[in-house]
């Protein structure tokens, strides 16, 4: 699961002390951790949490079993780290997609398009996030809370410039996120019969009419 955007193992992921596992101090260590997380995404994505194994992760990563325990104490711990890592990758990918957006609506269109592209490239994300509800409910909840907070910040910025209605709230952010999540499921995971641009444009029109000032 090689990330195309900046690696969220770095500063983009937030305070390292808040992430599961042990933080590597060297470039080589960060590369090993990246291999383990990428391999874990494939292992959990293909086999599910209960059938996945630590040996399967290290085999896919091409690392020794001891390397796993340098950074993680258990399968549960790397799963928690993976949920946080994938959540961070979604944020980084969306931010990269929005770099040239000129308006509030452009930002939402670009963010959804970026998410659809990410979901198509990393189809395992839906299985992993869904399983987190039962394996690690705190990480599951945090993923959606953090995502909604990013959307709310964008909507409020649009309200401040008069592009969006001035009463935008957390409710609106969760509604937009819910739409994005299910569009990703339908057009990113189940099938790819519409182009991300077309999907994002249709959703953008929906937002424009619902959140116009």
C-alpha cells in the first residue's frame, strides 16, 4: 500500500507519542515500519483481523519476525496503528488533492475526488475500518471524528468567506462525510463505473444547493 502523498508516519500523522507501537528514530527504522504497515494493510484486507497473522505480515513485508516486535507488541497493536495510519493517509491525500482549489466548493469537490481515487487504489481500507468497530472501537470512532473535524474546518472557512451558509455545523460535516463514505463504497469498492470527476461534480452540486448562503 505505497502512499502517493507524503508519508503519514512523519509529522503529518500528529504526535508520535499518541500512536500505537514504538516510534522509529532512524530512516531505516521508518522504512521498516512503513513496510510492516503496508504489509499489514494487505494481510488484514485480504484475510480479516481474526485470520490474519503476525507471521503473514512479516512474510509480506520481507522482514524478520524480530523486526515486528521492535515496533509492536501484538497483532492488536499493529491493527490499531494501521487504522490510524490509513486515517492519516486519507487526510494527507485529500490535502494534496485540494492544493489548487480556489473556493470552498472546489475544496469539497477535490477532497471527494481524491478520496475516491484513494479508495480505488486501497480497497482494503473499507474492510479494515469496518472491522475496527469491533476490534478497536476507539480507533474506529476516532477515524470518523477526525475526518468530520477536517470537513467542518473547511466548511467553516467557506462560511467565513460568504461562500457557504453561516450556520454550518458539525451536523453538516457529518452529513457530507456520510455522503463521501458511501459514494466511496459504491463507486470505489463495489464498482468503478463512473469517473471520480463526474461523481465529485454531482456531489458538489448537491452540497452547493444544500449549503448555499
